[in-house]
C-alpha cells in the first residue's frame, strides 16, 4: 500500500512513512538535506482539567481537500519543500498521536517553516473537530473557523511559521 501525502486515518499514526515520502529522491526536484517533523499528541491536561481521552471527527472528503490545499499553499511559498500530513480520527488516548506532519527540503529553515505553517493552517481550515472527555464531563473544542480563502488568516499562519 502506498502512503498518501494527505490523509485522514483511523489507524495509529507513524511519522516514519511520511519522512520516507518527503525524503524520497525525485530527479526533477532538488535533493532533500533536511526533514522537519511535527507530531501532535493527546495531552493529559487541558485548561486545568485532567483529560481522559479525545474523539476526533471529520468530514473526511473536505478534510483531505483542506490538507491538500495546505500542501499546495506550502508549495507556493516554499517550492522546494515536500510536505506530507496525516490526521487521525476516532478515539485517541493520552499520549497517542493525533496529527503527523513531515516536511522535506534542501535546507532546514524552509522545512521547519513549512511544518509550522501546516499545523497552523490545519487548525484554521481543516474540518476536523475534537470532543474532549475529562473528569467530570466533556466538551467540544472549537475546530476550524477560518474560510480557506481568508487572506488575514493565511497571513497569520505565515507569520507564526516564520517567527
């Protein structure tokens, strides 16, 4: 089975296949000299509450399109970067990975920036929602709220990525 560069999955996330995907040799592309990764984990605490587990839901076809859009935006800003993003849905327990991002680039600065940009944009535009269960209750955590074409939101993600 081939690894998709943008996916919403129900299985345990593994960053290694994403790293392999973004560092694979392509004759038409510059060589990869750096790979930056980001793996978001389920925390055991949030706003002073002990978290028990999370349930992620997504409108999967649109979520994949949002991840692909983020890859396209990244390619527009950092043309030599190869990006792969997987987001998990379903029940996740403390310490499990909810999102994995790998960015391969000839140079580390672009790889780090692209990785940071990707997570900021996921939070802004991907239709993925988090239901948090904690001691004494549960709450839906606000998900994506920005219109994908919202220029100030995109600029905010870029500002955060390039600090």
